[in-house]
């Protein structure tokens, strides 16, 4: 299993979130804990903006809060 932190855009809520991407196909939102499968991303308006090689603080480094 591969995991990496990501920044993604949620077009439904017009928001940028941080999350964890598992095996490049399952996204766990760091904000709400929702789980999103890759084949649903287009329908949900989810776009991966950036993948991080090292683990970051979700709030400060990724989302900017």
C-alpha cells in the first residue's frame, strides 16, 4: 500500500482541502474524513492539485490555515 498527502480542490464547495491518497485511487479528506474512490472524483468535482513527497501539517502547509 502506498500513501501520500495531497492538496485537492473540491469544486462542489469551492474549497481547497488536504487529504491522504491511498494507492493513487482512494482519497481520505483531512477535513471531514470522507472517503472518495477515484472513479467518483469527476462526478464529485474533486481534482488533485499537488502530491507531497514528505508528510506535512495538513492545516498549515497544505491548506494554509
